[in-house]
């Protein structure tokens, strides 16, 4: 049997070894190759303790050889240049350390040793390490440092050089006399020892990739200790690279976007990823992965296309403003009172925002309001009847791709109705039943234990208790979910609600405007019923009379009575003499019938 050899260029192998060449290399290039830091990489910003950590590992190692981890490189087309995809902070630190050694060696007039350092930091008499798009600033700093000049423009880098020399002298950075100590010369023997450790006894595993997208993919797989670049950090320099389109978004808008993505360092990657996944759906209809390396490749690949570039840059700020203003309830010309319960429910359901953005931009405000209501209702029904949100993101992406929304200059009512029809069909397909028939019945909430999902519970109860004063915006008070039969059952021993497992059933839950609800929750039923009677009283006098019968005082209850609030939706609870499992199931059915009709109507209009 003859085996036909497939040329390497035609193989579709996913094996790492087929895509990456791995070699062990010294700390800097060994083949007279320049090291290039691409424009999308972060600036060099290592802190003193990080510099200390790396140099201590190298210079004070008890081993003959020190492994410094993996770096990822990408050969440039010119073949005399390596782009550093991962490892630039470590490489730059080592490079600057060699620069300090070089300057110190000049004081000893040992030309052979000085030249050996120079060969590590120069190629063809030019510095081996270069940053893109810095207008030669890095090289200017080198010359200033070697010529004993100073500029505030490079204050950070001069601080780094002092830090490095302090480490080489083995002085304490926190010593008040450290500035004096770094003026000392480092002995030639110490310089040679440090140089040997840096260049002959320290190694990287260099992973040489063939393509930029593969480099980013491997960077993600390595899960190195450094913080991976986000898609927004790739976008910023790309915008400058294509200067013709850079004016489509201002510097102040870029800074505002940056503050938004960096507002919480713990969630910056997740927030940026979520934003770009949905923004790509809006811009060119691409279903983008949540993986950061896929998002970087997406931008680098598509930005060479002028049409994509213009659309991406010109819309990113307006999409961001739409999302954030929607979250805050401050969209222009939109009465938040009409959309409050929907807004607080779907604000994190960002997959629907590309559609809502187009509706808001292209159609009338009343159409936008009804679309928000539709999306919120779809999200709620999907979660309750499916037991989670699995599949809903794919449904939105599939529908928007089918309608080809991206290529349309203006969304029409006909387009919108097609989208809604397809989403209704997706819902029915997922449920394998007609959702309208389910919602028209009284059993669709029967087996639901949604109490632990506070956002969903509040949305359902807001629809059920929807008798708010829109001008006073008193709906904002109703943020607290109260268990009628409390979680602490010390006064409710033997009650069937607990034995039947219906504590989190929505029939046992109610919205109340009481921040101190924890102090009120653990009460006997007769006390809780009196409290509910107080807030459903028709007059202030009756309300205060009820409150007076309680053996505890509560400021919120008193303020509600003083302001004449009457929470009619709670009156049904007050009429129950003994709150038990039957009471919970009865109220569950009532909520199901009431809210089911509302949601069905929202989904069908």
C-alpha cells in the first residue's frame, strides 16, 4: 500500500506542533534579528516589584540555568524582524537591564566586554528592540540615557533604569539613601556575573507562529500570568493606524469608552468581550466567539477592509451610548416610567441590543417601546419554560443573519415583524409546544422555583403588581423581594409550605418598598398580616391604627402611611387567615393567569 504524502500547505491539522515551531533561546535574539513590539501591544508599564521578581529569579538563581517561561513570536515578511506577541514586558525588562550593564561597562574601559554587551542590544548598530508607532521615542530615550541627559517625557523609563541599577547594586529601593547608592559604580566582576546570568544561563521557550490569528489563539491557550489584551485595546491603535477614518470618533469619546471598559478591573475582559460579541453582530453580522484571541483576530483581519473599518469606527461610540443610556434609563425622548420593569430586567441581556439599537435609530419611539417589551417578555418566558437561557443567544444571531439586517441601510416595520415572527417560531421550537397556549393557562408557573433568580422574580411580580404612580416613580421603591412565609421558620414550624418545598414558589413572594425587610421578615403570620394590612389601608388614619397595634416600630411603614401609599396588590394576602401551602399554590395560579395574559399579549403584538 502506497501512502500519498499531502503537502504541508494543504493539511488541515489542528495539532500544535504543525502550526508552531518551538525552540529554546537565550533572553534576546541569537540570530541578528530585530525584536519588534506591534502597535497594538500595551506600553511597557511594569511595576518595581515585577522588575524585582524577574531580575531576582535570573540573578540570584541557585540553578546553573534558569527557565523564564514561554514567549510567542511572529516572523515579519522581511524575515529579519520578529514581532513579539507575548513576552514583551519580560523581554523589555531584560533589554533595559542590558542597557544599564552596557552604560556601566563603559566606565571600566574593557572594550571586549563592552562589545559583547553591545552585540546583544544592537543589530547593525541599531537598537535591537523597537516599538511600533512611537515616533522613535524609545530610541530617543536610549540616546538620552547613554548621554546622561534627562526629559520628563521619559520620567517613567528613567525611574525603571534607577530601579534596575539599584537591584544590580543589591540596594533596597525603599532605602531613603537609594538615590545616593545608585550613583556608585558596579564592579566589573559583578557586571560580568550579571551579564552571564542574563545571556548565557537564562532561556525562553520561543513559540514561533506562522499567522497572527494562530499566535493569539496560542496566547490564550497558554494562559500566561500576564493580562491578555482585550479587543478594545486592539481597536485603539488600529484606529490611529488608519488615519483617514480616525476622525470618525473623537479622543474624548475614546477616553469615555476606555473608562467604561476599565471601570472594574475584575470584569474588564468579560465586559469588553460581551460588548464586542454583540457589536460584531450589529456591524457585519459575524457570530463572534467570546474568546479574546478570536476577537483580536477578527479586528486585525477585518480592519484592512475600508467599508468594515468605517462602519466599525463610526458606530462604536453611538452603540456604547445607547447601551449605557438604556441601562441608566436616560435614553433621549424615552419615558423611562413606561419601560422601567423591562429595562431593569434585560439590561444585562445584551444579545438583544443590536436589534434594539437599530429599532431606536430607524423607527418611531412607540415601536421601540413595544420592541423592548417584546424582548423582555421573550427573555422571561424562555427562562421560565426552558429552565434557563440556553439557546436564546443562538436564536437571536440566527434570526438576524436570516433577515440580513446588517446590509440594510434602514430597518423597516416589515423587517421588524419578520424578526419577531422568527423569534416566536424559535421559542415554540425550543419548547416543542405552542407558547401562547401555555401562557393562557394557569399551570405554566406551577413547577417554577424562580425565587432565587431575583431579576426574573422581580420582573414577574412587577407585571403582577403593576399599579404604580408613574409621576412619583414609586415603582423604583419596589426593589425588595419578601418571602411571605419567611426563610427562617422558627415561628412557622410544621407549616406545609416548607415540607412541600414551596418557599421559593412565586406564590410565596411579594415586592415591598421596605429596605429593612430583614427585620420584618421573621415574624409570625398574624404580625405579618397586620403589616400588610397597614400598607394596603385606604386612609392614613387606618394605616397608622394598624401600625400602632404592632409591637415593633418601623420607619418605612410609618413613612408609607404618612405619604398615603396604598398597595392594593397586597390586599389579597391580608384576607388569608392561615398562610400555608394551599395559599401559595392558589396565588401562584392567579399570578400565572394574570402575567401569562400580559406576556402572551406582549409577544404577539
